[in-house]
């Protein structure tokens, strides 16, 4: 069968004039609506208005125009069904062989900061999805196009054989249902949020592919990178200034580093390896902060990820260039820094605007999604910020002003370390990190061993309570002077006693930060 009639109605008019013009040259009759019809007429493309097909005017500000039997019969009729053919003939209806539709810009509408609820609702397309679904259901006979990227292939096939292949129609139909499914998911998500339903009975989300990856965590695993349509500033919207394509592990590590660096308003640098921090430092400037992050663990930083919340300058770039690093991400790079780091062929340089603003910590994913076999877990992101009201000193000795500063610093870090987690800090830098251990004593031993002599006079942060006093005894023996932990164990009094016996100060926050 040949494509003889096409219905074209698009919000995104990219390439539509050229596409419709070529169809017209091939003898295809074009039906259109509203702004698309006006544009095609203006550009000299022969076009028939939808009202000429339906015999009914477009009404209600264009809300009702294609919702008509003359349209949907032409889309849904099964061409080799005698009863359908007789009905079409009896009613004087014509088939529609090609549908080219893209939808009202709902995502772009709700992305506007000042959008009203009424404006959002008005940008929910009804006729478009209905036509797309009708045409896609009947793809055995109807070609349906929702993406301008497919215009070229459709034209090539029509030129060569007067119709598209069944394989192409199947592919395009699947694309349509992905498109309308994503569109509806975005609407459902918007309305659920408007009604304050974060965890509705059906959790509908949609993502757009950013790129296919060479492989996943390991070379035998296939992988791809997706983003939410309205994703805030993050890895999905990073501008890559230099370096190789990002890998699956690069993206995971970079996201971990990004979430950590958002904890700090002062100049800070985070070094991450295998989704755990290996060094964190804050300072008067980015150079000072990096020097501390590097000194925290100069071994593990090799092959790691660096995140900074200030522009990378030439002096910092020079030091970064002395170490093998996979990624450096920052709000910006000075021209001199970019020139220095670009000499390293493989290092990835990512620019994420806004990391140096006070609002950076507020821009977090609303939900964290973890896949399990046959399902998924959904939870709020851990965006909790410790306030002075949360701080409860439970020991006889209160922390000194400097100890309190170091404790709050360590608390921001331990929140992002895999549990069980222990972080030691001194002089505005981490000096020991114990991550992902099966017991808290084991995590403390690793952190203390990593710190070596730097544990003397340092402070300790624990992501969860101490089940007994043994971790405190170990910390006291290493010379640690102050501790911050959630509390809540039935043996809190034992831990408090050990701290008091060793002259340690201890704060309980009442908040746990498990990270599995």
C-alpha cells in the first residue's frame, strides 16, 4: 500500500516544513491543524484543514478538533477487514496512512519557575496522544512519527517503495508508546506533587537517555545513562569540557562526589574512590582545600574523582595535574586551569554551574530509587541538615570551639560514607575513613590505622549509634578527644561512661545516617 494521506500536527516544528514539502512532492495529501496548518500554508506547502475532513469546526480554543470519527476511523480501520472497508465506504470516510504528531510542551511549561496550575493543565495534550495511540495500535497499516529524527528514514522509504516497511512501522509504534507513556508519567508526577502525594499507589517515573555506555560496572555488563526530564543541576546536566566519555563507574563516583560537595558553603574539595570519600578538606580557598583533601589520603586519591565548590584556578590545576585522576568537577575552570588540565588527554573535566552558591545544598534529588529484583525501593533523599537545636552534649566535658567545628565537619562527611562508617577529622580535613564494615569497631580500626599519628587530638563521627562502649575505648586509646554520634542504643550509658572516664566530649544528634 502507498502512503496517500498524512495528518500533521506538531508543537515542535523543527524540520516539519521540509518534511511536509517533500511528502507533497511525492503526491501525499496533507491534513493539518492550527499553527502547523498556518505555517505550512505560509511556506507554500499544499494543506487541507482538519475541519474540511471532519465537517466540524475547531472549537473550545482548539481543545476539540481531531477528536472525531472521520479522523479516528481513518486511523483505526483494518485495511484487509471487509467489514471495516464497507463501513468506511458507506460513511464516505478516507484512510489516513501517516500521522506526524508531537505533543504540547508540558515539560517545558512546568519547568518555568512562575508557572500557574491553570497554565500547566492547559498544556496537557488530549487529541495528540489519542491520534498517536490510534495510529500506533494500527501500525500494520499506518505509519506514525513522533520524533523529527525519523523524518529522513520515512521519506527514504516512501520514495523507494511508496510505503514504509512493517519493521519500521513496528519500531515507530513502540517509540510512540514510550513517548506517550513518558508524557503521561510526567503529568501524573506533577499532579501527585500538587496534591502532596509523594508515594502514590502507582509510582510513575520517566527518564530520557543521555547516552549508551561502553559497559556497566564490569566489561561484561551492558549499560546506558538516563536523566529525568526536569532534572536539576547535577551530573545529568554537567558540561564536559575535556576528556574521554564518562563510564558507568565514573558517573556513579562523580554523583557521590557531587552530593558530598553540596554539604559545604565554604571552599571545599572532596576526593572520592569507589563511591566513598578518601579525602575531604575545607580551607580559605580551593587550593588550600585541595591540599588538605590530598593530604588526607595521598594513596587512595590515585585514579579518583575530585569535586570542588569553587572555580579551579591555575595553582590548583597544577597540583591536580601531578596526580592521575579520572574526573575533576567544579562550578568552573579558569582559562589557565583549563589549559593546564587539558594537557592530560584522558582526564574528564565537568562544569556544574551553581556549586559555589549558597543554594547548592538545597538542590538534591527528591527521591532516591534503588532497584531490587522484581521491584524498587523509593525513599526521600537524605537532605537532613544538623542544626544547633539538634546538638546534645551528653558528657561531663563539652567540646571546645575547635572540636565542635571539627565534629560538625566530620558529621557532614560521615553521612556520605558507606555504613558502617567512621570518620576522623582534624584541622578542617579528614584524617581517617572507615567505610562499609560489618561492625563499627572494624570501621573505627580502619580509620585509626589510616590516620596513623593524626588520630591524636582528632575527633570522630559515627553514622549510627555505638552498640556498646568498645568503639569508644578504641578511640580513646588512639587519642581521639571528641565524638559525634546519633545515640539511641540501649547501652548509651556505657558509651557515655567510657567517654567520661577518658575525658572525651561527646555529642548525640538523634539522627542516623545509614548509607548502604
